[in-house]
C-alpha cells in the first residue's frame, strides 16, 4: 500500500472502530503485515512481530 492509501484506510478503520469501541480502545497507529508470524506449532510468534517505532516515553499514556 502506498502512504496515501494507508492513511485513508486508517481513517476508515478508525471511524468504524469508534462506532463499536470506547475511545481508549482505538489504536493510535496500525501496522500492516502480509501474514502473522507463527511458531512451529501454528501459534502467533509474538517475538517475531516487528518492533514498534514509537519511543517508550510516548507510550506512557497507554491504559493498563
């Protein structure tokens, strides 16, 4: 996807999520993957997911 299409899709996705989720559950950014990495037994390999490019300090407002 190109950057403009990504932004347009993000806006549509965010708008649709606002209809069914509370505001604090709406992601601030999205990551697009061609496939979810899997372990040898077919589960999601969380260690193989791409690392976030958001600095840890800006994650301080994350609801836990």
